[in-house]
């Protein structure tokens, strides 16, 4: 029986809940679902790259041959054959990775949350790049750390700058390959220096690598994990090389940390879906990614070149931008007096969207920056959207 005039509940949110904020990107995406909007905002892989038929066939195979296993609860650390495949794919002659070092997670975002949960206390010092991945800042901020921004330049994080800020830090979070949001990559020399410096300081290094396979040249740079498997925490994902809809990522770390992450995951969701893990293993086990990833690289490279060409043609000389060699993003720096958040409102009014740069900074945001993603927009629309943005920017000069 329905109650008459119930008293409204006055929700008493926890302090943690009160500090939660929506992702700027997610809020922008609510606008960009309109078909007339040319969106450079989402960090979404192109649906053109999704291997729909291969995934469908894999679901059929798994359900017909191992359906009762696939639909059952699974182990917290993940599906054994897939963990073994990941370990083998990451191993090199000088660094052997074993399945016990691999924890399957429900997308990299869960991996970030679990790492923060087991490594960060309130007030703990957490080192991040300048700028850094917004999703990581969100995941870590729930646990109330003290963010310390590590200086960067046009070539990414500067290892020599760590010594002055690393004292007492719990971890350093870095994206070495085609970084989100800047598209920058660390050189081999900087990777080696960063690993050596973190090892000397006893500082755990998180190597988040969702874009590493998307090198336009086809030759990914060496992973920092292989330089020091005992000190580097590696994060990988199937979102950018297969499909994000399966929500499947993994963390590779020394066994003591993996066991603690496993305990945290048990409390969060028991385990990542057994069915999707088995399907992904069915897809990748015979080398499918070696033939599939080059098609993604080619598409993204072509669209990146289309955007770089349009930026050169339509943006004023007072604007600068990065020139990525892989990945999904270009980082734009406007004249100091232009606030990209205000520019966004005017751009949306003209049916163009991007992500303002300020939310990517843990400290001292640079408001004259923005991120452009090119992978879901065809070249003709890229040109049209960049031309509109160029006109808006020129009107501010």
C-alpha cells in the first residue's frame, strides 16, 4: 500500500561523497550526442575499429563449448588462460612476467581505483604529470591525497625533476605513450631515467598504457615494466584495441601488491565478468591483434594528419599544438588571455565540441589549453570543425 504524503528523506552524504564531481568530459558528451555536433571531445575509440563479427563468433564459441563455465562466478584474479596470455605477451628475454602478477579488472578505471585504495591514505603525496589523465585524477581524489604536479616539457615528464618532490610520495602516475591529454610520448632515454630514479627513491611507478599499441609507425617503444618488473606497476586495457564496451583491463605488479589488490577487488565486485574474459581470450589467443591493430593505426594516422593539416590551415600562428606519433589526442595551447572553458560555450553554439584543458591539471590549471580527439570524426568533418574553431579563436585576438 502506498504511503500518504511521506516525509522526504534528507540524505546525509558522506564527506567522501560530498567531494565527488562529475567528469567534465562526461558532461560534455551529453551535448555531443546531438547528430549535428562535430565532437572532438570524447576519448572514444572509433566504432569503425570494433571487430563485431569476430566478437560475435567468439561469444558463440564460448557459449556453445563452455557456456556453463562462462556464465558462472569466476576467480577474483581473473580467467587463467587470459592472464597467461597477457603475461606471455608482456615478457621479454630480460623480464619474465608470470600469470600470478596479473589481475584482471573491470576496465582500467577500476584498476586506478583499486591502486589508490590500497596505496593512498588521506593526505598521502601522489605525483602526477602536468597535465595528467582526468580519469586518474578523479579516481585518486576520492581518497583525498595531496597531488603534487611533476614538471613536464614538450617531450613529457622530466625525470630529473622528481628528486625535489618525491620525498614521502606513495606513487608516481605516468602515461608514457601518446599521453591523454597531450599526445606526448617519453623517449627511451627518459623512460630509463625515470625507472632508475624511481627505483633509487623507492617510489612505486604506475605505467598506464592504454594507447601503446597505437603507434602510427608500428613500432611501440619499450615498456618501463620490462626495465624493472619489481618496481613498475603496469596497466593495460582491451578498450582501445578491441572495444571499450567489454570493460576489460588488467594490472601487472609484484605478487604482494597483486594479492592486496585482489582483496580490494573482492570487496568491490568479487570478480570481473567471466564471460567477457573468456570471449576476449578466444579472440586474441591465435594472434588476431597482430592483424587487427595495424588497421586501427592506419585509420587513426590518417585522421590525425587530417586534423594537423586543418590546424595549420585555419588556426592563427599564435596557437600551438602537439604532433603525436600515435594515439588519439592533440593538445592545443591558446594565447594566455583566452579561456577555453568560455570558448567551449561559443563552440557548442556553433555545433563543435572539445574538452577544455583546465580539468587535466591537478594544480595550477592552465585555462588557455584544450584537448582535441580526432578518431571518431571523418576528415571532411574534421576540416569543417577545425575551421569553425579557428574563426572563433581569431575573433578573440
